[in-house]
C-alpha cells in the first residue's frame, strides 16, 4: 500500500477535537446557569442539563474508551452528529431558530469540512439543514419573560433559517476548497521531502560504497591470493579444500556486492519480498531481531489457522518491526508474541518482561515527543517517535492498536488487530 494514498484520510486529531468540545460544553453550561440563576428566566432547566450531560459523557468516552489518537472518517461523523443533535435539542428547549445561539449549529459541519471526506461533509451539511428547518417549525417558546415580548414579522422570522442555510453552504464550500488545496500542498511537500531525503541518502550511500570498495579492495585481493595458495598447499584434503573454496567464493561475492553498490547504490530491500501469511511475516521479522539480539522470543501461533497470504506491505512490516523492536529494547530477557485468528479477526499480542509504560504517559501512547517524569536508563530513553510511526502506519492500514501494561507479565502489552475483510483487501 502506498503511504500517500492512505494518509489523506487521517487528519482529525482526537485531542484537539476533545478540547474544542470541552470549550463548547463549558460555554453551554455557563449560558444555561447564567440565564437561569442570574437573569431568572424560566425554561426547562433540568432537561437542558441532561442534554448537556450527553455531550459530557460522549467526551469522556473519547478520552477513556476510544483508544486511537486520530478519529477515522466514520468515527468523526458519529461524534459530530451527536454534537448537532445535542445542540439542536438545547435550541428546541429554548426557542428554536429564534434563539440567537442557533448560529452555533454551523460549527460541527464547518469544523469538519476541511478534514473529512466529501461524503461525510455532505451528510453533515444535510443533517444540519434538516435540523434548522425542524427548529423553525417545531420548538418550545423562548425563556420567559422574553417570550412575552418577542414578536417579529414572519418575513424576518423565516429569513433567519434561510440566512443560516446560505451561510452554512458558503462556509463549507469555502473551507472544503481551501482544505483540499492545503491537503494537496501538504502531500506535495511531504513527497518532495521524501524524494530529497532519498536523493541525499543515495548520494551518501554511493560515496560510502565507493570508499568501501576502494578500502576493501586490497585486503580482499590479499585474501583471494592466500586462498589460492592454500588450495595448492592442501590439495587432496577434501574437507579443507571445501572450506577454502567456500571462503574464496565468499570473497568473490563481496567484490561483486561492492562493485554493484559503487555503480548503482539503489538496492531494493529484499526483506519479505513475496506474499506471506501473517505467521510467516512475524517469523521473518523475529528472525531479523534474533540475529542481533540475545533475548528470548517466545512465539505462540497455536490459535492461528488462517493460511491466506498477504501481499508485501512496507507499512505493515515497518509498523510491526517498530513494536517488536520496542519490546526487544525495553524487555529484560523475554519477548512474547501471540498470534491468533478466527473467521472475522486477526490479532497480534506483543508483551515483554520489562518495566512497562510509565503511568504518566500511558494515556498518551501513540503521540510523538513524549517525556516521562520517571527516570530510566539513558540508553533506553526515547521520544515516542517509534511508537507514533508504528501506530500511525498500522492504523492507516486499518489496524486497531491498544497499548497498555500487561496484566500477566511485568512489562508492556500491545494488541494489534484487524478485521480479516480489511486485512486481506488492502491495496
């Protein structure tokens, strides 16, 4: 899967949305309490508080239950619909479209217009228009004593919803236009940065390869000459001849690799270069760590039976290697990897026997530049970028990530799960 084909769907940051919702909820509470206690207006105070409670509970759900750091298109749509209905219910209780706070109905759809898909924006705009029309004809009276003195011409009264609808359409069109241009610029800039970084890497690699070929040429030639002398010296001793011939062939192979790198430093990554099952994926990744790590990797594939193969995905490989590498880095001795599947889901559980995630950053796992107040070994201090990159890449490939401290081990636990229909249909 190409990174830039998926990244454009994930720009709705959960933490920002939660803060904005808190501002809106606090504003609603201040307005309701000020009007009821200080102005002594009469309206459905208790029911209004219950409506605001819906917003509070949905925000708490986002903070404590919804695990992802970014809202998907579908999730954002559901919570924005809740915002529209919640505000619409408050307006219904306090005068409908005649309430001057009706203008806040435009905020959810305008807020989303530059971040979410056209289909989602269209549905939100349509729902907002329906809500405005409904509140025009069906609503309770304005809080008394305002309702006793508020009388306007029907022309003015019906002009208010028309003005709101026109403003809604205009603002959404404006935000979508600028949002689209902004996304295109971001993608173009990101691609340019990747190309520039790759070009710089290739130039550096080419220089290193040329220097290596020059530096290693003489010792490799010396080894080759010595192997030829040894073949003559131990002629007839088949076991020794076989070892010397192998040594000679490996020297020749080193020469070829250096020449190839010197001429063309662009070498394809042949790590997982074919379609594999998820079990084979994990085996290959774990094997690459075993070559450089002395720790124990304990694999459990007993509950995995799906033999369907996955196409090579750099994003999935890199994401899994980040989490497994993190477990390898912070574990004391053992890393536990459990893979299981059924007809609907595939799940990978990665645990270690380290100290686990610090409590003060546990709720922020998946965000970059994290810093704990607890002391760690300097060699193991990080900025959280590995987790952020791994989590983002896997979530862009429709995975669900849950990072927590293990209840069965002493260290951290990461649960990565896919719906099979999503995992095996990635493009």
